C-alpha cells in the first residue's frame, strides 16, 4: 500500500510545471508528494514553484523541506478580480466566470479516503477536510492520488464520513444524524476531542453506501451547524491517479 501511494504521488507530480502555484494536501499520500516536490525543486527540475498548504502539518513539513510557502490570504490579497461589470445582475454566465476567475491555484495535489466509480470522494480522515475543500475550490486542477484500496463502487462502503462542526453545535448535529438513523461519533485523539486547524470538532458518521453523493452533500451544506463535510463531488476533481 505504501509503495502504491508513492507511485501515485510520482505520477501526480508529472502534472506540475515550472511557475505553478501548487496546493499541498494533507495525509500520508500527500506527504509523499510534498517530499517528491521538494526533491524536484532542490534538483532544479521544477522552477519558480510557490505552494499553499491545506493544514498546519503540511505547511510545517513543506517549510522543513525548504518549499516556498504562501498563505491563501497572501495569495489573494494583492489580486484585483477581472470581473465583468457591465451587467451587475447575477447570472449563471457571470457566476461561472467569477468561479473560474477566482481559481488562483494552478494545481492541487491531495489524497482521498474513498473514491467511487464516478470519481466522487470522501476526505477528512486526517482532519483537514475544510481547508482541503477550500483549496480544491480555489484550484484550476485537482489531482487525487490514491492506492487501490481506496476504490469502491459507492461512497460509504469502506469509510465513514467526517463532518466538521462548531464546538457550540456538535451535540445538536450529532442528534440530527442519529435522528435519521446514522451513527455519529465525536472524534477523539489522546483522550480528548480532536480539534481542527479552525478550532472545530469532527463527527465521524457511519453512512450507508451512497447512490447519489450530491444529494447528501446538498443536505449537509444547508445545515447551519455544519462547517464542512468530507463529500467532494466529482465537479471538484480533474484526475484520479491510482498507484498499482
């Protein structure tokens, strides 16, 4: 499995070109990609690379390996959006243009905990799902790196669904899941609740295999107490690279 992760990371690095802004994922497979990226930068095989990390742990690793890092806020702070202003009314065309215009990261490299046959994902086993989804949203391309064990016919077959919730609301959201028949456990680490980089809790929810991941994603997106969830529908995904 570890060899497959390395192979997937090696293949994914082929998508990175000189001068790119690269989003760095979180987790064991992403760590392989970060190490490989550092080697390529050190050997001058990749030039003028600038990276944005999806977690404090990935940022720490990148800095230790002398990878140039910028925060997401720094990346966007000095940019002036090139938005059409002749028609201030919201339209689908203007919205689509704004989404494309706001994607300042060239490529995002990250793993996944489960991938279905339609390239929908579950992510968040490492606890960085909110920042990971933000970086995926901000990226022109999202390359997913996995080993064969992560492939399933339907999401929820092999992995639980991580759901990031405010500390203030975790009991009410736990009750919500359990009221619809889904077991939701507060994630515990070192005998205390796991705290995300944004200061929130995570509920690990045992879901039934999903025929329509977008349906559940939309429901969770409308829950005010839920900050983010680990369903990444396939509109986020450019390529899935499987190490074999």
